[in-house]
């Protein structure tokens, strides 16, 4: 009842990316025979001292990657001399592992399994917000420092100097829709300036919601769009409206909204949605 070496590599790489995973989150992805195989793989990792298992103060069993496990992933799995972070200098948040962390794990887990060959061939780097050093994008915008901190950041090399980005915002339902609206503004600023300075080709922005109701409340019922309308009408902008439209109309930008339980991204045509709202937008969208 052994797991294949490739499958074990995927598990260890996911742990390498997230630094720590609640054991039940990993086992939840499987059942029956696969669940037993995962346990066998975990025991193998422990035997080789690639991972350790601790019990947190709230009783959860959490799997952590060790230095030896880190070195195995870097040298044997990725076979790289330039890993995405250095084990000794990594500064990870020691935060409780609740719903948000599980959403990060689920996104990374699905991405790794769907794109494993590309990860190895293209040397793709994946970061989550547990990594406060690397899971961010920084650029200047109109003379001020702009820092974007997505929940998951995936960097895909394109050629020698450029890259594509996948940015993920996981929403557990506790965040005010107005904060999501403000994130839109931040990403618009980044699309306008950061893409050019950081040699970025294409950007995908994924908003993942915990339920269909939440997805509907934020996107389908136009909460975010209505906020754009309000600030446009009363001139409450820190950013020129034409520039925001320019950012979201870019052919190399894609916006997706996903119901976490279905895990199937739905592409959102933000500009088309704006065209259906108040007349104050007409001269921006012509």
C-alpha cells in the first residue's frame, strides 16, 4: 500500500510551500485506501526526518517541514540551486490554523496536482501569506510605495527576465466588501505601474469565496461595483478613473471569482458589469 514517489514528492512540495499543514487537512483530501496511503507516506517522511508532527495548544496535529525535508525538496525534487526561500532565514507567521489557512492549503494543493510537470520544468515559485518576506509585490506608484500582499502568490517564469503572476485572495466571509473594493483599487494601481517595472507579462487575480452566497453578495449583487459608482459620483478617488478602467481593460489581466466548494473559477468581465450600471460611467467606457 505504497504511494508513488511522484505523489509523495507532491505532498512534500506542498508542505515545503506552506511550511506547515494541519494533518486533518491533508487527510481530508482523501478517503479509504488513499487515506491509508497518505498515512504511510507521512510515516515514511517522519522516518527520514523530512517532517515532524506537533500537537498545538488547541489539540490539532500539525505537520512541519524540517531542514532535512527542505533540503530534500530543493536538491532532489526541484533540483535547483536557487530555492524560493532559505530555510534558516524564513520568517513565517506562527498563526493559528483556521479556515483561511485551509483555503490557502486547498488552493496550493489543487494547483500542485494540476500543474506538477510545469512546476518542475518552469521552476514555478509558490508563496502563501505565512511567508511574510516573499508573499508580496512591491512597486512605486505616483511617488509612493505600493505593497500588495495576496494570500497566495504564484510566479511563473516567462523567458529570461519576465514572469506571469497568479494572485489569490481567499475570503472567509469576515471581511467587509468595502475592503475587497479597496483591494481592487490596489490591484489596479499595481497593474498600471508594477507590471512594467517588474517585467510582468500576464496577471490572473482570483477571489475565492467560502460559499455561493458570499460570492453572490460580493460580485453578483454588484456590491463592489456599486461602491465604484458611489465614489465616482462623489469624486472620492485617490486614483484617476480613466486609469482604473485602463488597468481592468488590459488584455493581459484576468479576473476570476470562485466558490470554494466547487473549485471551478468563473471568469468575471468587470468592464461589462460596469457598463450595465449608472450613467456616470458612460464616458469612461466609450
